[in-house]
C-alpha cells in the first residue's frame, strides 16, 4: 500500500538521527564561523551585503556577524537568535554564547553516537549548568560598597571588553570614556542618553567625551553663533504652514485679491506663532520639524538662534539635558519649562560644524565623539563602545564581577567535573561533556592568539587544582598568569547569561527528533 | 460510473472530466486513508509524555518553531492530504475544548486506525468496525467515570491543582521550573475564576512574553501589562492611585461621518477656524482633567499639539493601545470605555493603585504595568526566556496548564495519568467485549488493544522496554481490581503507583480524547470513495 504523501509538494521531513545530525551540523557550522573572532586576538570578518551598493562591514562582534547571515538551517537560526538576545539583554558575550552552545552540541553529538539518549544528556546538562552557576556565585567579587574600588572594577571590565575589539590600541582611553559616561547615568540603563557622534578624520585617539551635548546641525544664517546663558525652547511643531486640522476644510476663493488676503492671513498666523514663541523670552529655539525661511528670518531678526530638523532622539536628549519640556503649543509662556545652558556655540570637528551645548543643567546625558580613519573603523568603534557601555551599565546595577581570561570557565569546569565524579548513572557522561565544552572557550581564546592551547589549558587546569587560584590565560604575554594582577575582569551578569542561554539553546536543539520544513511561500511572479 | 442514462435513455454525466481526476474506491480508499492517518500519528508519537521529543518546524517564511505541543505541530505542518487534515482538525478541536492532551488524541486515533486496518484484512465490514468502536468507547467513558476520583481544593488549599498542572508541564521544555510555572498558572486561574458558577474566562488572563532574562523571572502580575510607553517622553513614569480615562476617540477635531466641506473664502473665516481648532484641543484635554482623570489611555494616536497640552496639564497619556488590551484594562480597573469626550464622567474612570513604566535590557523597550486595580479579575502572566522560540513554547505550555486548571474548576473529577487510565479502560473494554454476540466483538477487542498503545508509546519514549513494562503494569492492575493507579514510571522515580507520583489528568480531558478519537476514526472508516483533482 503506497502511503500518500501528507505534505505539500516542496515540504520536506527529516526524522530521528538524520534530523539530529542536520541540526547539530547547522549549529556547529555557525559556532565555528564566529569561533575565530573570540578573545582579544580574535580575527575580524568582512560582511558584504547583497543589496545595492554592496556595502561592506568589518566587525568581530558576534551578534552583528550572525545578524547579517542568511541562514536556512533551523537549528542555526536558534543560535543566531540567542546571540541577538544576548546583545539586547547584556550587550556583550555575543560570540561566547554561540561558541559555548556549539561546543555543548559538539559534545552531545559524541554522546549520542555512543548511544546515550538525548533526554539523559539534557538531564546531565541541566545539573551541570546549575552547578556551574553556583560555582560562579561562590567566587564573585562585589565591590559595591567601596566606590573607588567599584570604579576601578568598572575600568577593568571596560578594558577587558574593549581589548577584543578594534579599540584595543587605546583601550584605556576608551574605557575611561565609557566609565565616565556610564557614571553620569547614575544607575539608569537608558543608554539613549549617551550620544555617539561619528566623524571621519583624525585618529581613534582623538575621540573624546563631551560633558555637554552636541547636536549635529548647523546654525541658521544670520543668527548668533554664540549664546551665553541660553534659554532654550525645545519644540515639536510645524513651522512651515500650519495645516488646518478640521476635517474637510478647504479654501475656496473667487478672486485673486482674496487669494492674496488669505495668503496674508496665513503669513500673519505664522508671525503670530513666532511671536508667541518669542514671548517665552528665549534666545534659542530647537524644533524637530522643518522651519521655513520666513519664520527663520523672523527668528534671525529677533536675535534668536533657531535650529531646525533636529531628529526625534536629538530632541528627547536635549530635553533631558537642558531640563526643558518638549512643547507643541505656545499659548501659556509662563508655565512652559524652558531649558537652560551656559553656552551654545558652533564648534568644528574635522570639517563639519556642530552645535555644542555646554554647562547644561542635568548632567545625565553626554556625547561621545568618535574620530577615525574611515567609516568602517568608526562603525566598528561604535559597536565596540556600545558593547562596553551596555556591559558597564548592567554592571552598575548588578555589581558582581568575576575575573576574566578563561578563569570563570576553568572554575566552572572544575566544579562540574567534581559533580560528574559524584553522580551515578549515564548522566555523569553528559556532565563531564559539559565541563569539556566549558574548557573549549579558553582553548579557543588561546588558539586564536596563536598560542599552544593544549599546553596552556593543561597548565591552567593544574593551577586551578589549588583552592582560590586566580590563574587565567594572559594572551598578551602568552602564558598563564594571575588575572587579578593583570586586571582582567568580567561582569558576572554577562557570564551568567552566556551560561544559561547557551545551555537552554543546546537543550532545545537536542530535544528535537524531527524537522519538518514547510513549502516555501510562493512569491508572486512579477515577470 | 461517470456516465448514466435517465428514464428516456438519454445519457448524462455524473462526474465531469473523469479522466482528470484520481479516484480511489472501496477497500483501497479505506486503506489509503488509514495509511495517511497513521502517518500523521506516527509523527506525533515520539512527542508523547514527559520524555517526549520536540519537533522543529520551519514555516513557509523560514521562521522556526520548536515545540512538542501536538496541536501546534499539526497546525504548522501545513499538510496537503485530506485525511491528514482531518487529524489536524481533531487535535485542534481537542485544543479548543480541553486545551491539553492534543498529542494523546492523535496518537489514540492513529492506534485505532491501525487496529481497524487489521480488522479490515480479516474481512470485517468497516461499518461493523465503526459500530464496535462506538460501543467500546461508551464502555471506556463509563469506566473512566467510575474510576475517577473527586478531589478537593479551595482557594486556600490549591496544592492539588498545582500538582495537576505540573503533570501537564512536565512534558514540555519548561519542565525545569514546572513548579513555579504551575503555581503561576493556578494562581492566575484562581484569580479570575468564578468559583460559584464554576467557570473561568481565560480571556481575562493575558499572556505576554518578552525576550531576555531567564525562565525563572517569569512572573504573575495582578493587573495588566501593556507593551506601550507614555506618549510624551517627559511624562511621569509612575502614577500612584491612578484614575484612568479609557478613550476610543482620537484627540483630534471631530470627523463627521457625512461628507462635508468647510469652505473658507474670507480672512475672517480663516481666523475663526483657527481659533476653533485650538479650542477643540483645549476642551478635550480640559474635559479629561475636569472629571478627575490622572491617566488617559487612548486607542488612537494624538496630534503633537494635543500631546503637549496633555503633558502641559500634567496628564500622562498612552496612545495606540489595542482593542483587546483596552477591554482588559477596562475590566481590570472597573472603568468604562468611553467613545466620545462628551460622555466622559467621573464614574466612568477606571482606578488602579499603581501605574508604572519599566524598561528592559539594553534596548529601549519599555512596558507599562497597571497594578493594584479596583477589580483584580484580570491578570497577566509575563514570560521571560532566553530566546523567542523558548518564549513561544512557554506561552503554549502555560496555556495548556491554564486550561487544565480551568477544567478542574469546572469539574473536580480526575483520573490518574501515566497511562494508568488507558490501561484500566483497556482492561474494562476487553472484559466487556465478550458480552457482545456480534462481529463487533472483534472491533471492541481491537479498541482495547488500541488503548494500550498510549502507555506503550509513553514507555517507548521514556526508554523503557515497552512490551515488558506494559504487561507488568497490566497484571498489577488486574491483581488489584479496585486500584487502577498503576501506570508507566516515565520519570524513573522507582514506583509506578501514579497516586504516589502525583500524576493526574482531568476526567473530561480523557473522556474527550477517547470520544473525539473514536468519532474521527469512524468518519474515516465510512469513506469508501475518494475523488480528487489530479495534478493541474
């Protein structure tokens, strides 16, 4: 009896071993892809888009690489997804999470071929992950009480994060910048308040943190270029023709004179609006929308600096730093809160003129101006700095830190190994495999740096046999060293997220015993 | 027989263009249908039980779903075969009716079909098989009723409910924290349940998910969570003791439904129009303020000007809130949805003890919590998880758990899980078979055998010897007639007394499974002619 096909034409179905193989291979391929970017000596990737212009991105940020891949393998998509979530949630460790998940699956594959049921492996992995987390929790350092030490912790974390990025040359400079910026936020994780402006030219070292606020806009012609003790009105209103909002209204006239009259009235209306705005007693007006020539001229006449077309985020930030409210109606000048700052001036960065607000009331927001040789460098620098800022802002809230350089992995691996020895049954194989997967991370870091990984990891393992050891791989000198002395720190939150989501993803893929691919949706033929 | 003749000897066509259609008739049709049904059941078989595996489904747009929920798998599978579609429908109706046991029902139907095929080979007429199944299912359902147990719980002692929900959750990927999730589900259901009428409106439980954090951070919020933020970035982020105006009208000048034109032909008219326009906004905001609202939730957007006026008058507002959410907010806060500003009165405002905005992670995602509502009859389960698929799967699992809790509140009877109920039924049906004199006897025995396939699949998936385990359990049950609690020890606990393991299922869920599966199988058996358009 022929079994009728159940699925649609192009659909496919893979079962049992084959399905498992397909997902293991897909996931490992993705992990191997980003593996070489891990660690301070990781390599970069060039991504060329298929879209128009074939724009090129050079990066070693795991999330960015994976985001731009077109992947068909469903298991690989799971890994891309966890890396994206890691990026959104803690900002860093996007490569580590994928590499760890890949290693977990690689180990699982070996176990499956030696006839251990996936469910047993999952049970073992779960126990191991729990144990690994406890091991980390036991060894965390928390310096929240001691402000000075906390700051130095943050500096070290920032430097550790940055050393794997393009900014590693000037990591101290950038770490200083990032820590300063994050401290200004006073505990909030709202990174929008930190504005990053990229200006090609100069070198990375010329980048700086500005305490004030920089708006990438030009000052209107004929308006003052420098204002002291500025009173700023931040607005979001139409400064072209005010459209009539009453539905169905239209202008219908029967003679040319009438047209002129209406036009006059319109002009009058705009003038009224400008006058109302001026009645606030301001000397700087920033609008989100366009300002037409006519009102601009009126502002110039009144000696008011008018800035048009500041984008929405710019407006929000400006409102935040100057303490003014974003206004859209201007009938009650006395109750609208104006923003204040000591000095507005036009500054030059490279060839571009920018508007600089300094001496602002609220110090929360700040701007970081990045300088660099090319757009690619700047983009990558921005991503790196973003990673550092994310990690720092998360660490401010959860101040627990760990040592870096493969130290946490070795600590976890040791504990997990011990657990494996204590556990009876097949699960212990899975637990052992977990510890091997953990060790793969320091191995990869060493490999990427061109060091003898087998030698180093063995040495590291021996060192870790002693209680309370701080040994990790120092890639710069190429030897095992004391991580505390070298000042290599990582945030606990990042490590925990890496551990948990990698285990979760591996578990999810392991549980699958069948892959059903639906027929791809037919695109409308436009031919 | 495509051509027939009427009484005057004129030919007429019954089936047009027959050569373009494929047609299967008689026993071939039944065999083909059974094969298709079995194929679907076989896919789901390995997902049954606490150690069941997941399926990875790639949708037509390349999106990936990983699940072991029967209904979801079948829905996403996008099958082409008609009989397979029937099986999909079957699992869906179990999902609608009961919410749980969607995999079990398909496995059961598959087993019934398999047995039917064997009877067909013996030469028993399909209708007789169908009738036999019908009788057997009646016996099984009655027996279930008999072995079911009432179990007692109330608001203060909901532990038994939690145990049942844990049975449901243990087969999902979320079983790592099944305890906490089960508690969340039970608390949510109890919060919205109407214990007197024994009814639960699951619409009042909103399930929201946000990627990030881990599963342990999943929480139950006695209130509403809206995936929106304040309309103006500078509005206060936290409002205590909020009076909420729930509006479905935009903050815009009115738009009469009839077509009209306002003609402006003089300067004066232009001026008055402008004044009026400003007045509109002012009045609208004033109206909200006058009735004492401290928060405006609006289904529509509003203009920049209105936005600023609201901000200026210190009236925080949320815009573009969806219709369903709006309703939930109205229920939770005891407010009324107001379609027009004129109808806004103080009584129609909803009240909430606390409204706050919370941000997540490093991206600028914010959500609005509305808590301590006047009427706490609406709750939200907020799921966190490592990735999108995890959250989707958790949502489905929680939904199943909610359904189970609801069913228990409706009907307090339970039967024991782990295949115990199926084995007990199988024994009862087998015993009853001998009483029927006709050919149906064979069909009834076949039914009993089909019932065995569920515990068999459970044992298989748990890595036990299926036949060995099943026969051991069966003899145990037979030995102690009045003690139908022996099932398959899937979790390797060491006992197969399901009462000790606390593995329950709801009585109506089980009954429904048997009834639905029997119905579909009967339907499939009665088909003796399949006409389908061949490839176009």
